[in-house]
């Protein structure tokens, strides 16, 4: 299929759907303040050990928070959890 055909179909589809919101719909999650804090540090590239030292908790507790966040958000790994959290406005970079 030629590229121009796809572009024309896409343009027609948007025109037929009416007004489009430029901002994606934000999801809400029931994360604790500590989980958000840990997620923000993960987003900054900190290891579990570094996060533990910063927050004065064990690495095992950090891992538990990260696992909880991944589960609550519906991510498959910590990288996707961070991406989803940034997209949905839970954390800012």
C-alpha cells in the first residue's frame, strides 16, 4: 500500500471523527505517596539500593514498592511504569 494512501485515509478518518482532544486521557491510579516517591526516583535512574539509601528503607522494601506500582499501573516492567506515570501526570521530569 503506498504511503500517500495511508496518509489520505488517516486524514479522512480524523476529519470524520469530529473534534479531537490534543491531550491524551489521563488515568488515575491508587498509588501511595511512598510508591509515587519511589517511582519518581526510579524515573531519575536510581537503583533500588540508591533509593533505599535516600529514603532510609531496605532494598527489599524498594523492590516491593516497585512491584506494587507495576501491578497497580498495569505495566510489564519498571521502564513502562515510569513511562505511563509520566504520560498520566503522576510524576514530572
